[in-house]
């Protein structure tokens, strides 16, 4: 008699179980359950203040604690404004290089690093900005520098908080297509439901600190996602 077939359990990269978060006395997330597996492309949707950024911060924290390799784009970009575009993007690999290599590229940017970063700038439509100080760039250009830093890190997973918020629709679409090609999986917080449906395998909708949608994108419509932005309380 053959033994019963056992389906292997796939361990998620991230597992949040009834997780909550507070800022002072205010509860921002309430009893969140969330799983992320290797290769998933997840978009988190919801109004400003719904808890999207806090959820991404929890994911960032758990990935760091688990020593997982990932790239991170915070909502405020996290750039050093008085340094050049080259140096800000190069920071994506600071922890992968020796102190000597980092010092050398800080003082005399090396040909290999320059070539790699120039290629990224071309794909991000930032030609001619290699040694421009970040402070001299527009908000949309700074956002693309933060994306360039994440791409330069060459990690399989991306966590990004509103990575295309300062870009017009056509450019946002092209950048999201680039991220889909370069990363094996991602969790992105977005506002645009059409971009979410076009780029995600799975959509997580947050309303008033609770996950109210967690479903495959091909089973959802833009109209269904509009309920995340109305003022009706979903309750417990």
C-alpha cells in the first residue's frame, strides 16, 4: 500500500498574524493577517491614512529580522540631497562592497559603477543627470533616483511605498513595467486602481486599518476597488 501523498508546505517570506500597530494612542492597523510568498506581485491599495505605509514598515521590519535580501523605496525617497545622482544610486550596494570600494567610488567614481548606473538612468529617462546633485532635481526625478537605487541593489524582492506618485500616468506605467521585469516579486503601495490591476497578481485593500480585500487581481474590477475610497465604514 502506497503512503498518502503529502503536499509540501511552502514557507512564506513574510507572515503577519493578527498584527496591530499604534502611533501613540491611535491604532493604525488592527488584527492584520498577511502572507507573502516568493515571486508574488502584490499591490496594496487604500486611502491616505488607511495604514498602507504602516503595513509596509511592518514588512520591512520582518524581512530585515529574517535577513532576507530586498530593496526598499520609502515614500519620502530617503535620498541624500547634497550628493549626486550617482552617489545616491550607488548606495543601493553599499553593504555589498568593501569599505575600500565604497571610499574609492565616493571620491573617484569607477568606470564599472558609472557604466551600470548610466544604464539605469537611461531606462529611467534620466539621461545627463549622473553627477547632478539630487537637490537640483524635480520631485519626479528624485523619485526615479530612489527607484534607481532600488534597481541597483539587484535584490529579488522590492517593497515600495508610492514609488510612482510623482510621475504622470504614461511614465508611471513605463516605470512599473520596468519594476515588474527587474524584480521577481514585490509589494507596492499605490493609489491608482488601473495601474494596480495591470501590474499585480494579488491586491490587498486596506480601509480604516483593516484588510478588507485580499484577492487575485484577475478576479477584481476597478469598480470593486473604488469602495476602498468611499467614506462608508466597513465595520469589524
